[in-house]
C-alpha cells in the first residue's frame, strides 16, 4: 500500500475505525508468515513478566 494512502488512512477523520482495524488485520496476516519462516521450535511470543506458575 502506498505511503500516502497509509498516512491518509491513519490521520484522516474521514476513515472509520473499522477501516483502520481491517487494515491492521490484513497487514498482520501478511507479516506473520514472514516472521515465522524457518522456525522449527520454541515460543512464538514471549511475555514479560512470565506468567505465574499454577
């Protein structure tokens, strides 16, 4: 998506929140496979602080 369109999407008052959320969903769906490429094991996301043990 062109930079000008992204700026208009996130700064313009004419764009509804729905459009912004849909774009973020689309962008995340495209980016995640690239981030996970080549992974064979281990956690995908790390939390800080660690979750309390049960």
